[in-house]
C-alpha cells in the first residue's frame, strides 16, 4: 500500500476505533453498575461485603457483561493495532525516502 492509502485507512477507521473504545468504556461502567446492583440485592442475605461481592461476581448478568466487555476489547485492540501498523508503514516509507535522498546526494 502507498503512504496515501495508509493515511486514508487511518482516516477511514478513526471513527470505528473511537466507537470501539467508547463501547469498551461503556461495558466497563455497566459491569461496575451490575456488580453494585447485585451486591445491593443480596445485602439482606449477606452482611459481609466479601460475600456480597462473591455473589455479584457469579451473577449470570455480570458474567454476560464480561463476555460483552471481552468482545469490545477485542474489536478495540484489533483496530488499534491496524491503525498503528498503518502509522508504522508511513514512518517506514518516510525513512526509506529520506535514505534514498541521502544516497542520491552522496553520489553527486
């Protein structure tokens, strides 16, 4: 790919990356909220915080949110490294061009 195509790839995928990141953050916050809600529901049964937390962590809703977070992180990380690879390709191209210019000047 040419540097221009890499730059266009970065531009085209910046919104997808931003969405993936915001989805991950939303999942993390939902996970915290679900844990707190579940702990509140079992507070009558369990007075110790550790017991409430144990119950919350094995709640099916909480476990489902973990899977949602996993998927969100995977998408975000995949886009992040694709964007980084495109940036590196542009940097490599820039370095090769500079080296080529330097090589041409040294032969003059």
